[in-house]
C-alpha cells in the first residue's frame, strides 16, 4: 500500500514505524475544486469531498495538530485497501 500511495502524484507519504495508519500530506490538493464546483480550502473540506463523492473515509489531520494531513488506516483486508487506494487516486485526480 505504501508504494501505491507514493505513486499518487502530489501525495506526500512516509512509511510508518509501527502504526497501523498512514498520515500523508495532502497540501497539493488544498485549494482545488471538486467536480461539483466546491472549493476545498482545508483538510476537513477535502476529507468531506472524499467521503461524500468518493466513498472513502479519512480522518482530517487537524484532529491531530496538522492542517494538511489526513490519517488513513490500513487495518483492513488487502482487497479493500487496494480498492481504497484506487478510489483515492481517482478522487484526487478529479480535482481541478
């Protein structure tokens, strides 16, 4: 999953040292506009777009003290994770 996340252009992610989640920086996607025309000015709005339009739940990083990161748990079955990464890539790719 790490390599697949790193392959998403604009997504900055580091390999966790022992946690069961990734905490990528999504700053490259803040300020972009959703296909519905909503400007995604902060991580909360971006995460709402991802859950509402892509069906993917990420926890906004402002809950953990950062403004451009989101937490992605990988404590799931491999097929679910592959689908989630594909949806993330597709959803982020639709932003303009």
